[in-house]
């Protein structure tokens, strides 16, 4: 399944709202707002990453700053269904699975062939050396 990703900066400050008294509550509210806005557009929250970014400092200097980024993803098929531009079409996965199953499916004998075939001795096969299971 193909996905498309969206990366947005995590909020750096809390957002005031009625009933929120602490900094942590305000920050959680700001984060929830960003996540809910993107969820309404069909994006699923995947993770938060802290990534380095090199920035200018003064005229010739450079310094590394770390940025917190929220990573979201959604199925590329969801974009196609919404009518957005998602690139070239891909074949349906069901058709691919059916084609592979037909090509690689074992050939089973018919009922008449099964009656004529000699009966195979039953044997239990184990894997030697794997968690104490030995061939019997």
C-alpha cells in the first residue's frame, strides 16, 4: 500500500483556552488542535521526530538547532478517492494477489487420482537445535 506523508512543525507555545490553567494544559491543547485539523483532512498521526537543522549565526557562522516535527501519513488511495492528484494509477492489490495465487498455487490431484495414489507414511518433522525441538 502506498502512503503519502506530511510533516509539520510541532507547536512551540501553548494556546490559551477557557479552563486551561497550566502551561502543560495549554501546550497539550495547541498540539491537539494541530492534530485534529489534520485528522479532519484524512491524515493519521504517525510519530514526532526531532531533527537537526543548520542555521546561520551572524555573518559567517553556522549553528545546529533541533526542530520537533509531527509526521502524518495517509493512504495514497484515499487521495485518489478524494479526487486529488496522486500520480499514476496502480493496479488493484486484489487482482495482483489473485494472479500470483493462480500462478503459484499447488496442483491438487482429482478425487480419482487421490484414490489410486499410494498412501504416504506420516512423519513428524521437527527443527533440530531450535529451542529444544528435535526431529522425532
